[in-house]
C-alpha cells in the first residue's frame, strides 16, 4: 500500500475515532469540552519515502493549561480533518512528546513516514488507570486495524505500551524505549547513551526477526 492509499485508510479510521461514542471505564470522552478521542496521525511532511515506523503510546496525555487553545479547537470536532489541523497547529511540532520521539527515530535511522497512534484513544480520568476492558475495546475497534495497514515495525513508548504491544502483536517487530514525557528526568541520559551506541543498536534492530522484540534500555 502506498502512502496516498494509506492516508485514505487512516482518514477513514480517524473519522470514526473522533466520533466514537463509546463510554469506557476510567477514560474521558467529552467532545463538547474539547476532550475528544484522538491520537491517530500519519506524518509525512519532511519525511523520507522509506523506512516507515508506527509509534505507539498508551493513551493521550491530559490536556494541560498551556494547551487550552488546542482544547478549545477540539470542542465539537466532527471531522478528522479538523482534528488534524488542530494537532498540526498546536501540538505536533511543539510538544516535547513528539520532539523527543523524533530524536529517537532520527538516531535509529527511521526517517520515513511516522504513523502516530495510541493503544487507547481517550485520555485517562484524573489519576485513572486503564482497565483491561477499555484497552480491549479500543484495541479491537481501532488499533489492530491501524497496525494491519502496514508491515513496518512498532516503536512503543514506555514500559506499559511496550508490554501491551508484545501481547497484542506477537507477529510484529517491536522496539521499546523509555517514555519521552517531559517528566522523565532520565530521558536525556538515555538519549546520550543511544547516540553513543547507535551503530550497535541499529545492527541489533536490523537482526530482529519480524516476530521479535527488544527494549533499548536492556541493551544500552
């Protein structure tokens, strides 16, 4: 499937995501308040033609006070196109989550398109953990369909996303990395060590079979 065809499929799934009416445990789906299901985006701008990767997080982080404008633009969003415009304008090229993840991908040589997504598409309630029932519902409704659109590897952000992806996609090459959250004080050290050992790590990744996985913190 070429990028144009993939974008069409992503748009179709994205439209269903932003209009999802499921009320799942321990997550928030309040579209009128700007708290909408989200997270799926195919980034191709300034990316190379090959070496694509799927980046999987656990679920979207809660929208912070300094992102209120982003939240306002999401109120009553009914089209995936409106969501992607809001993401591009306020979050995609500014938030540390995306910037730090691109740094990892650059070091590892993944310079192609990035399919950003989340295991669960709704943000957690305050201090809420994600129940298995919520994960199962969202995975089977959306994530599996997204991942099956391409055969490229998965980069899982954080231990929870990594272990979850191992269970869901036993046939897929999976690379685990520490979560790139701004609150992760050890991330800078990880990035330095990743850069210093990148050739060895890239070789290790290239030798992985399609059904094998590795967490980079275990080999640095």
